[in-house]
C-alpha cells in the first residue's frame, strides 16, 4: 500500500497501519510506504503502533518527496490508501488515479464524487 499525506491527526495515518495489520493476516508479504512530512504527534503514534503490532519490517517512511519522486516510488506499490477524516478534493488521490493505482479511501468530503465506493462497516 502507498500513503501520501502529512503526518497530521486529521489525515488519520494510524488507520493505514491498522489496515496493514489486518491485511497481513491474509497476505503476510503486505507492505506499506508512508510519504509525507512529520507535522504533529501522529508520526510518533504511528511508530508506537508499528512497534505494538510488530510491523517494523513492513512499513517504510520517506518523509517529504518531490512529486516526481513519489510518482516514481508509487510504481513499487499496488494500492493507494487514503485514510483522512476530513477532505474535499485531495490532489494526491487524483494523482494516484492518474498513475493507475486503485484507491481505497475513507468516505469523507468530496471522495464519493471522485471514486465509486463500496462501504463496509467494521
């Protein structure tokens, strides 16, 4: 999975790690790459959750990448994950679509207008 956002609470980065943990139950080789600046405490929360769930070898952080660099990095991943709690029209999601990545997203803001969603409660 590929995640591109700032590490900020409203973007809910820990959800990506929780999703990875669930996926690894069925797909042990699953990995997550998280791209973005470390803005608030959520980066440290991610580190704690990774340690708690023993996912140290399954998550990579890149900090900030130039757009061209994250586009190139995305070639190594199969799915773009958008975990935000608040959004209207995220450019990173549209870029991921343009790059040919399938997008899995929370149902917030303008997202339902960009992607067809299959809602699942869990």
